[in-house]
C-alpha cells in the first residue's frame, strides 16, 4: 500500500495535482535519514561507553578471547619449563654416563647454552600487551630448541660409536706390550719421578718395562702405524700406533722397529724389539698410552685377567697373519 500523497494547487488549471518527488529529492531525504541515524548511533555509543562506562558486546568478546589466549600462553610456559627440566636430566646422563662409556669428553655448558646473549631478538614483541609473558615464552622456546639440537648431535655421535663398539673393543690398548714372563716387570711408573740423568723431578709420561735385548714388543690394540723414527737425545728408536677413538700408543728405546709407517697392525702383532737406544740407561721398553693428545697412565688399561695361554694364543695369531 502506497503512503500518503502530497498535492499542490495549480493556478493555471485551477486544480490540485499530485506532487511527484524528484530523484534529487529522494537522495536528499535518504541522506537526511542516514545522517540522523549515524548521529543517534554515535550518541548512543558515547553515552554507553563514556557516560555509563559500560563495555560493548564486541569489547567483552575480545577481552574474553584475550584472557583465554593469555591462559593458554601461561600453560605453554609451564610446559616449556617441564620440558626444559627433562632435557637437563638427559644432558646430565649424557655427560656422566653415555659419553664416558665410549671415552668421549662431556659437552661443556658453554656449548650447550651458547647463542642466547648479546642480541635483542625479542624487541618486536615489546609493543604487545603482556609482552613480558610473550618474550619469556619465545626465549624459552629458543633455548629449548637450541639445547635439543645440541643433544641430538651428541646422541648421533654416541650412536655412531655404539655401532662401532666391537671395533673399539679391539682397538683400545689393553694388553701388556711384552710377554707375561716373570722377568718382564714394571720399572719406573707413570707420574712425576727423579730423572735418572739429571736427578731433577720430571713427569714420566709412560711406564718402563724391563726385559732382554731383542725381546719382541707387541701392539696392544688394533691400529695404524703413524710414526717410525729415531731420536738420539730422546726416545731412540720409537714406534707410534694410532688406534682410533682418540687413542695412540708409543713404544720407545727399541733396538729395532719391525713395522713401517702406514702399516696396519692387530693386537698381538710385533712392532719392534726391546733395546736401549736414545736417552736410556738400560735395556727396557718405554710404553705410553695417549688419549686425545694427553698422556694417561697405561696401568689403567692393562687387562690383568688375561691368562698366559690366552696371551700366547694372541701372539701366535699375530705371527700367522704375517
């Protein structure tokens, strides 16, 4: 049903005619209605929020969602703390148990915790509300990721050595380098001692084993001969074997070396003959165990449970390989 009609008197025809609104008039009317509506809306909003201090429904929804997200971030922070404690326990076992089993040095804390200082990488989060919680979460996640990466690489190294455990067992220097005959006995031991020439206190980096001139000297583990040389003022004729896994052995004051550089030897293979060359006052073998470039006490590696029969069988097997 149409609305009320408007009329206007036409003086020429002396009659009333229906007024038909123009397009312009309609637009003006619409603009007036729209403007009035906006004024009412903003007036209502101002009265609602500024005078009555009430929150709009949308504001309350956003605040509720914000609190929900904040609660989730706090929960994430707690989980990150739990995971960090678990990772620290794994790191401790790795340093104290896993790596030492295979003769590996522990990973220092400077390496595990490296890369988190000196750079403000979280400045982009500072303008957010609750920025302290956001920055804390981001920092914990970065630390956890870095430490997990370091630990993963450590486990890869341990796993690789575990696969080669059989090879390692045969390479670690563990037998006496001379026959177990009673005449072969330890002389000067590892550690500080009075130098037989100068009488001053000096570090003795190996052990001296007495015997007869020309007595066979045997490799104490599988390895590669990396050095055969003579030093008049030091070790005399000497042989150095690299066993891998960080281990080397030195056989010094030999009458003669029976191997050449680059030659592979197995435990029980002869590497030389006992003598008194170089800086020596009597027939003996100076024997060293070197682990990762540092001399260690050879007595800690001797297998005292091997029987004379087992030792002799090993020597015979070495002769059969030649």
